[in-house]
C-alpha cells in the first residue's frame, strides 16, 4: 500500500460518534495538567470535534472522544524520539 500518513489515517478512521467524549476541563483534571496544555495537545487531532461559537477562537469548544484521549495520553507516556 502506498500513500502518506494522512491518507492511511483517513482510510482507517474509526467512527467515534457513540463513544464517550470529554471536555478540555475533564481531561485536564484527569491528567493533572492545565487546560491550556490539554488544549494544545488535542487541538490538531483529526478525531477531536471542534465547535466554534462566533468568529473568535476563544469561543471554541473541544469534544475529545475517549479513543483519541487514550491515544494522546499514551503518546505523553511513551514519546517517540
């Protein structure tokens, strides 16, 4: 199979509609990190749902599926070098 990482990721995406979702505040409390740190970690993940109220980025709500949260947290525990 040929293709770049994003192509492969798009092909094997899992439907996260019916799994639990977490807010930034919930993950920050669970991981004992600041909300800003958690936001920086999740903001570019393709599985994270972003709901923007208005035009300002400050009004963006993030909904993080449990599978994406697990993947991000595992990456914190086992960083690649």
